[in-house]
C-alpha cells in the first residue's frame, strides 16, 4: 500500500523506530536518485509504497535530470508538498525541492497530519511563512528575480514575521527526529 493509506486512519502514532527506518530508506532513495542525476519532483505519501518495513519510492513520471536547465514546470509537485521556490518562482528550482517533500512526508508520518494543507498557492506560502517565518532578503530577492507575475505583490508583502515552528506539534518525537525535519524544511537559497 502507499504511505498515505497506511497512516490516514491511524489513531495512534507510529513508533519512532519505524519512522526512522522509513526516513532512512527514503533518504537513501533520494541519495540514489540524486547521485544518478535525477530528481523526482513529486515526493508525497501517495508516491511512497510500503510493505512491512520496506519502503519504495514510486511514480517516476515527473522525474527530471538534475543538470536540466530551468525554468521547469511550475505545478509539478502536489501543492502541500511543494517547496517554496516552486511556488514563488516561474519554474526556477532544483533537485533540493525533493528534500523539502521528504521533510513534509516525515512530518506527516510523525504527526499523522500534513504540515501545509492549503487551498491555493497564496495560502500555501502563508502557511509556510507562519511556520518557518519570513524568508531572508537574499531569498526574497531570488523570488523577485524569477517571480511569477501574479506573485509579485505577494513577494512585496511578506510580513517579516518569526515563524511559530513545527516542533510544538511533535512533542512526542525525539529531538533527533525534529532536528532532521527542520534541516529538510528550509528555504532554498540556490539561484
């Protein structure tokens, strides 16, 4: 079954040892793909198959070569797992967007709910900003450089806020797991 189906009706958390096993396997899958110059572009629970303690990354239909030149398709990944640079630019992102998706998936299997459910791209960025805080000026400048016209106003009105963080939702998790997820869910500064 896929990972979404495995967690959607759960009433109790997965054991952290199982989460860590899945995290290790998913990160090894990412390492293998990225070492072979491929990025997935649609990391989400529905695209991760599990059987017992084994995890397989599936649905390779959106894959792209790491050395392909942007701009790429803007709406490639499912919105709730889409990295900020995918949302805020006109297709200027790279393989690191996969790591954002991994962070979102690990949060979801740890808490049993998605971190950034949204109705549209503006709502998505608002939710990301509420959790992570306003991106620094270097990142905002990159967004402006490669912005989608309809986002120009959104970029100009970042609220300069400190994010609430997501660890408050993970009080049942180890600091090690929270640290891993926080290192995956970062604004990408690559231009």
